C-alpha cells in the first residue's frame, strides 16, 4: 500500500512540474499573461501594506511603483530559476 501512495505522489509531482513549466513558458512568451500575473502579485503586496502598515507611511504612487517592480522582479527570478 505504501508504494501506491509513493507512486501517486510521484505522479502528482510530475503533473505539477509540467504545469509549472507551462505557466513559466507563458509568463516568458505572452506579455498579456505576464502582466496579469504581475498585476495580481503587485496588488497582493499593496493590499498587505495597506492592511498592516497603512498608506500614510508611503505615498500611494510610490507604493504602487514599488509593488509593480517587486512583482516584475519576482516573475523574472521565477523564470530564470526555472531555466537552470
């Protein structure tokens, strides 16, 4: 029974690995797809800052710029790490 669990886990890891490769390729090759991911990552950052720090500590436009740059950096690192 344990070997069946291992095989299921191995199959799931293979499927997940394939899915990550597909998403990574799309991020690299499709600017609109990448922008969608970048925008969602950036807004999660902005929302977290809003909820925990507050906007009075940083002008909104600067926060927004930093969030977009951070999201772009994250995606760039993701893609470069997956190509190693």
